[in-house]
C-alpha cells in the first residue's frame, strides 16, 4: 500500500470489523490486518498520535490512551498500543437553535 492518506478510512473499516466502540490496537496488528508492509508503520503511528493530540475532523475516532508494552517476538522490545474509541457525536446545532427559538417565542 502506497497511499497513506487512506489510513482514516482503513481505521474506520478496522473498527467496524471488530464491532466494538473501544479497542486496543497496535501498529503491527493494524498492518497485519490490511497486509501492509513495515514501511507503513511510521504513517500509522503518526496518525494514531495525531488522534491522541486532538480531533481529526474527517475521522470519527480518537485515541484516548497510549501505553507502552513489552513484546517478545521476534526480539524483546517495547511497542505502543493505542486505545481507540468513537468520538461522541455532536448535537445538531440547527435543531438546538430551532428549539431555543421556539422556547423564546412561547415565553
């Protein structure tokens, strides 16, 4: 895969496939799921860090926590895992404004 701009769509597909709102994900798991090579790892981890720092408006998910874990295959090393959860849906501002306008006219 050479188009790393598709990572938000791939993340949405990954989360829908696992049918959970909150899920721990590592970059190697994500790569293996989509059969991506190791060259995609920096782009994936960079995107996950971006979701941790603040909202990414085209992606409905956010990273709530990042933890370092020790893995033993093929050698002992530390990697990060990311707890990804769906962002709360914002309310419809038009309907809120309309209901507020109705309440003002009724008073």
